[in-house]
C-alpha cells in the first residue's frame, strides 16, 4: 500500500517536472500525464502532450521537436520508443515495445503498434500467464520482441494494427482498419486485412523499396 502511494506521488511529481521543464522549450505538457517513476524520457522542443501515458520504466522514450500526442495516447517502452520531429499521434494510439517512428508522420485514432506478443508457445502445454511468469527477460527479448520501424511522411489510417517486426518505408499510406503483417515499400499505398499493396503513391513512383 505504501509502495503504491509512493509510486503514485513520484509519478505525479515527475509529470509536473516535465510540464514545468517543457515551458522552457516552448512545450505544452499536461501536468496530469501518466509517467513511469523510472526509465528515461527525452522530449524535444515545442512538444505538445495532452492526457497521455508515457511508461519508460523498462527503457527509453524519445519525442522529437514538435511532436503532438492527443488524449489517450499510451507509449510503453520495452527498450526504446522514438517518435520523430513533427509526428502527430491522435486519440487512443498505443505504442508498445521497441518502435521507431520517423518524421512528419500522421497516426490516426485507435492505432495499435506493438513489437511484442504474448508468450504462448515457449513452454508447450503451459498456460500463457504461467509462461510469461517463468520466461526470463533475455529469452523474452530474443523470442517475442521484433522491433518495428516506420519511415518519414507515413500516414496510418484509423484502427490500423502493425504486427511485430514490420518495416514501413517512407511516404507510405496505410488505409483504415488494415492489419500490417508484411513490410511495405516506400512510396506505396496499402490497405486490407491482411494488408496488400494497392498502388504507388503519386510522385513517389521511383523510390527504392524499404
């Protein structure tokens, strides 16, 4: 009980410190954001964060200059989550694990991006919860964490899901409600469940694949 009160108080104090420190960088950060007590959180200049959650207790979260996080955004860093300059995350976007997002990207509401999955086949015949209690961090990272990379100038439509390990090139558009389970080349438009490449994005036909 005392530990819970301490952590809650420490989290609130850290959120206030980030808010006050952000003023010097021209940032607008709500003092009521949820932040982990431990872990590294690095914020650029003119960052805007509404009522979001930043959990870096197992790693690092880096937000570049002019990044904007709307209500309900959750970022949970297993290793490192970075969001590039000028990128915006709309309501209820969730980013988990080990994810790199480029510059000037647009993430619509309710997107789910996770480099990890549940431990379901590490110990055959054992329940998922029990497997997750028994597996070591090293084994988990080796078998159940596949980093996700998103290039620059990428637009992800509402409700998009990115599966572990995918690489999305720059100047890509992913249609709403898509499940991305393959790499997407730069300069393309894709959509579907599972996703498929529809066509090249006009003006970006000559780009090399991701």
